[in-house]
């Protein structure tokens, strides 16, 4: 009987540990900083007008990503609330906010920079 109790206790602890690691994983590495969205490293995030909202696609591929790197998601990241994960043409996973994929601007040098806002009238700071 003691062995059964010990087994049940260990099984319960293992279940709690698994649930706790899942529950603490952040839904998206994004912070609302004033009136814009930033990545966990403090860098400004952007959206691209040519990305169709809610399509689950990014049209910024190939050479475009040299200037506009995507905010990548890992295989264990889980979408939640306004944040979703899309699959890029190369098979990588990218975070999206309200259906719009999120990007960095390669020329931003430090947290707080937002030099990509308005580029070609199609790139904009991501706003909550």
C-alpha cells in the first residue's frame, strides 16, 4: 500500500512540474512600451502593410528579411490572445499581433529607436 501511495505522489508531482513549465512559458516575447510594441530585447517591432491581415502569411521573404528580420517563434511557443504564430515560406515560425506578422528593422541600433516607421509608406511601428 505504501508503494502505491508513493507512486501516486510521484506521479502527481511530475504532472505538476509539467503543468508549471507550460504555464510559465510566455505567450509572446513582446512588451507594450508606451504606444508601441517592443521585443523582449527592447527593440521596436514593425508591421508591413502588404502582409494580408489574418492570412497566416508573410510576404517579406528572401531579400526583404535582410532589412526586416522577422520576430521568430520557437517550436514550443504557443499563441495566446492577440498573438498568433504563422509559418513562413522557409518553414520558420513568426509571431504576429492581431493577424499582422511582426518584424525588426535592421537599421535600429538600440532599444527605443524607431527609424523604420513610415519606410516606403508601408512599414509602421507595431501598436497595441
